[in-house]
C-alpha cells in the first residue's frame, strides 16, 4: 500500500513557489470573427446528478467520475453545447483536458491527530487518450493528446503529490470538415483520481473555437497554454502583444481562462488587468465572479453561468472555465491605440493551477492593412501622443483640422445620416453598392484577394447591398485613410457614408 504523507509545514514552504510550465502562445489570428468556449467537469459526487451545493468544495467531497453516456466502453463522460453562426468558418479548434491524477483512488485517513492520504491504487490508465463525440455523430472518435504538463515529474513536492496534468489536441480539421458544428460535444475517458486527496481532486475539459464571420468586427485573437502553480507569495503575469486597439471609440476586449483548484469556498484568488492610466492592476469581476474570488468552481460566460451542458452543475468542484469581457469604461483600463495588455494571477488563500488563457480585441483597421497585410512597421498616431502628454493639444489640433477640411470632406460630414440597425454609429468607407447579394459577394471576394477586409450591410429603404472597407467615429481620421484607398484604381470612387449619427 502506497501512502502519501502530507505535512502542513512542508505544504506551507512549497506553496509560495510558482512552478510548472511557462505559458506559450499556441496561435494568433487577425480576422472578422469571434470565439466560443465550452466545457464541463468530469469529477463530482454523483455520476449524473448536477452538483449545486454552494459551499461544497472538492477537499471535502469523495469524488466519482461523471459518466452520462450509458456506454459500457467509457468510464467517464460529460457534454456541452456549442452554438456559432450558421455561415461562419472554423479557423481553429483546440481541445484541452486536465485533472489531478496521482493515482486511481485515494482515501483520507487520520492517525495521531495527523491527516494523511492513502493512495489505494497507482495510476492505472493512460491519460493522453480520450474519446470525442461531435454533433451529428453517434460514434466516438479517439483523440490523441499532446502532453502540456505532468506534475508527477515536477520537482515541487506539492505538485508531485497532486500530480495534475494537462493534455491538448488541435481538432481544427475535425470540426472544419464536419457538416454540423453547432450542437452537443461529449468528451469521454478523461482520467483523474477518484475518492479523496490532499487539496481535493478536480478534473474537466474545454473546447476553444475561433471562427470567421463577415458580420463580426475585425479582431485580434490569440491563445496560450501551459501550467502555472500560483501560490500565496508569488504572482504570475502574462502579456498579450502583436495588435493595436481601435484608434477611436470604445475598446472592447475579452478573456478566456481555465484552471484547476479554484474552490468556491476558498477566496482571495484574483485575476487582474493592468491599467496604464492608473498604473496598477485592476481586478477582473462579473456578476458571477467576485473580484476577490475570481476562480470559484464554475463555468461562466460574461455575467451568467453557462449551463447548456450535461450535467449542468453550478459548482464544478475545482474546475474553472470563464469567458469574460474586460470592463473598460471610457477606455480607462485599455486605451485607444493600445499595443499590449498585461494579465496577472495571484492568490492569498487557495492554491491555483492555471493552464489556459486566450485574449481578443477589436483592432485598428489601419494597423491591419499597413502592418499585417502590407508588412509595414507600426507607428502610433503622433497627434494622439501629443494629446496624451498634453490635453490642451487636442483643442489646437481640432481647430487646425477644421481649417484644413476639404470641400469634399465637408460635404460628406454635412450629408444626412442614414439609419442601419445593429451598425455602430460613425462613418463608413463605401466602395460599391449592389442590388443583388451574389454580386456584392463577388465584389467582396475581389477586395479580399487584394488584401482588404470588406464587410456588408443591407439598407432597408432600398434593399441594396453596401460593401464597405473601413469605419471610424472620427471623420477626419477616416478621410485620410479614404484618400489612400482612392489610389487603388478599383476604389477611385469610394466615399464616406454617415450612419446612425443624430
């Protein structure tokens, strides 16, 4: 019988060290599109019944495998539903599964006032092979994972005793070739420790999907994987780069995070975003994630718990998956033209294992065209830098611009605004209008072949299809870009259209 004796003093001396595997960027995309994430836990107190005890923690729960599929060939399984726009195109799909797995079964015991954990069975199953069932299929597909991390071989004794692991598989081709992408996904045979262990056993899986959608904003999306052990005396930071936020208007960004060991009843674990304006980290929070207990054993989207899954436990017992918009009122946290965002993890009470992080933000069209498409060096608008260092410059610059406006620009600005539902108010560079959608699609494809990012809308008053290449809330800034567009022989007649401006 193999016993794992965990002394409290040893735990306290090792807890402060941040160990594991450093975060590495998996990929990055610049596209009109969005991302979705689904997932579920794989350990609970019952194989099928949702676990909804608000104060329950995995330390005090005798774990069993969740197993919903009634399939004798699988020993664990749970499902979650994915929903993406019908005409979207899958660009990337990453499947992750993670668990604590020092052995097959553990039991808590006490002797002489000391708590210890008896490992009744060693690891008895491979953990890098799982079974995935996708929408429209009745059969499982075997997925071979890549090992991201295995705590069993870590020098840190606390990690070695908990033995968490993370596996990953790129399933982009599988989803891209599927006739049905939206629907229920079931992952089976995720391996973990059943019973009890020091700190509690936890396990779960996630599917992160990036898709292209012409109706969505132009965005930068990137994902990172690794394994970081966040202790009480160390913080972990991750910086996202290779983009430039919108030059004008609201900067909209979001994060996707996944981790183990975020017990609901143990607080003071914090995820924060650095504010350049305030020169300090600002804790992230939502209606379902407190600033002082961000990792709280739940699966969430924005301000709601994501329950479109089986079982739909509100308390996922140490497994966390979150998609959250970064609060950014008046761009106080992430400013216009920002080129990096820093994320920080820390805990003051619980231990925390973070293994996945993804970031996305709407980006500057000029950055995309000049830097990504044409390969030029990125330069931040000099006038913007003057304003940030000396706000009085804004008035001088504005007065100069008013004097220098051409008659063409004045006419465009003074033109009547048109109403287009669901479009952001501002100015749009239109380069063609068609009566038939098929012709608009052909023209948009021609623009894409030239390196542009065309998008479309329909004007209800005439039912015409408008193809536009650029947008901004500042007419002077957009007009400068319009003059550049007009150097292309196919865009000589491009113009600015004022939309949804009172």
